[in-house]
DNA sequence: CTCATGTGCATAGCTTGCTATTGATGTGCA
DNA sequence: TGCACATCAATAGCAAGCTATGCACATGAG
């Protein structure tokens, strides 16, 4: 009972569990998890970004984004074009296939979020998002140098 | 702005982000992330469990737990003893070193959860846990066969 | 007792995360 | 102009997740 008690009142455990279930629901619908989602969202308007910019908008580390982009390139979802202004960089854009997939991804994300938050009353939803954002901010500060 | 807007109102994104930050804060303190935590909690009272039982209490899939246990065994944190009642099974127990680490893990988990939820008002905390649990339940049902 | 079926766990392969390291390029100051 | 330092991205290695598959053992019905 001891562990079970901690599980039910551990925000750490519950967010990990929720995150895993979100990823699973997404995977069931579009065959992929959370990794490419920020890329889809950022580039679905037809714009381009560098890897570094995508790292920032996705709030992941650089090698994570490098690997995600490698997989997306492998699957024909993105193209990388050398950046004319900086030879260390490429500009990343979605392919036509990538744009299709982005649409499907957006629809799936909306659907899964609706299912998840269907368990909340309408007035609870903004509160839930707000609390999550505050938890994120607190934990980000925990990772900063003193 | 489009993606950023989605991010701020996507429970899926926010839980993933929070879960990653929780794991990072834990890793900074005890050198490991969330994987072994349910094992520590389940066995810190000196009891033993089978891998299957640990799969259930941790709410992860069997190969995940197999791999986690392999790592813990490698690091001298657990011992596996063949189950006298079932030759397919071993009973898993924490070593003395494992018990020490479980204590440290528990303290770190409490500290990180306190930091995270310090951003919430006292009356918001049970509500937050409750909402997370409801989100989890809704998503679990999404994964069930029709 | 035999055998069909179920169960527990190992393993393979992949995704999505991270830290650490390295090499190429860019920047700014003396 | 040269050089110290910063920046961008590739790569290595590992953890923690998942699905799929296969083998050994357990179970229950005929």
C-alpha cells in the first residue's frame, strides 16, 4: 500500500503516466508519438526554421531534435536546405507529404486532448492548463544554476 | 505563433514537458530518472515481488520492467531469486544498497514534488492530483478495445 | 495422461528523451 | 588580420518508454 499511496499523490508519477498515455493515444492515431509534433506545428504554415529554432520552440535538447529531424527526413516529411546566411545551419521545411501528416497530426492532437480533458468540467480546463504551466515553470527554475 | 498557441493549451504537450522536467530534477539528485522509482517504493518494506507484479504496480509494459530490473541488478540494487511456486518467475528484492538508494529516492521524490507543487496554492494541490488522475483514467479508456 | 491454450519473461527493434564530446563555422576584440 | 571564445550541429552512449515475437512453463479439459 505504501507505494500505491505515493503513486496516487505524486505529481511526478501522475504526469509521467499521463504523458505516456497521451503518447500512446497519439501513436494509435498517426503512427507516431510526441517527438515530431512541435515540428509539424511550427512549420505547417509553410515557413522554414533552423534546427536551433526548432529546439527552442519544442523545448527539447539539440541531439533530440537532430534525431527527430533525421527520422522525419528519412520518412520524407521534411527537407533540409543549407542556410545561405550560416554554413553551420540548414533551414528545415515540411514536404507536401509532411504537410498532409501535419494536418492529420493536428486533428489527432485535438481529438486526444479532447478525450483527456473530457474528464474535466469546462471551468476546470483552463485551471488545469494553468497549473501545469506553473508546475513547469517551478521545475525549470529547479534546473537553473544557483 | 500558431504552434506556440497550441503548446500553451495542449494538455498533451504540457504533461510531456512537466514529466521530462520532473525526470530531470530527479536525475540531478539521485542519478537516475523515473524508471526504478516504483520498484524502490514497492520493495522498500523488505518484501519481494515478481516481475509481473511490479509491471502492474508501475503501470508499465513488461519489457520496460525487464530492462529496468536488469539495470538495477547490474548496479547491485536488487536480487532475483527463483520463485519456488512457478519456474517461469523470480522473486525480486532490494539489496541493502538498494534499500539505501530507495531512501534517497524517496527523499528526492518528496523534494521534487514539493518544488513542483510549490507553484500551486495549498487548496489547488489535491485538485491538481485529482484532475491528473481523471485525465489518466480517460486516456486509459481510450486505449481499450471497443 | 495428453494436448490445446494461457501465462511469464527474455529479446529484438524502434522512439523519444538526456548528457557529454567534438569539429566546423561565426563573432568580436586587440 | 589573428586569435580567443562562442555557436551550431553531428555523434556516442545511455535511460525509459513501447510493440512484436518466441520460448519455457503452467493450467485445465477431454
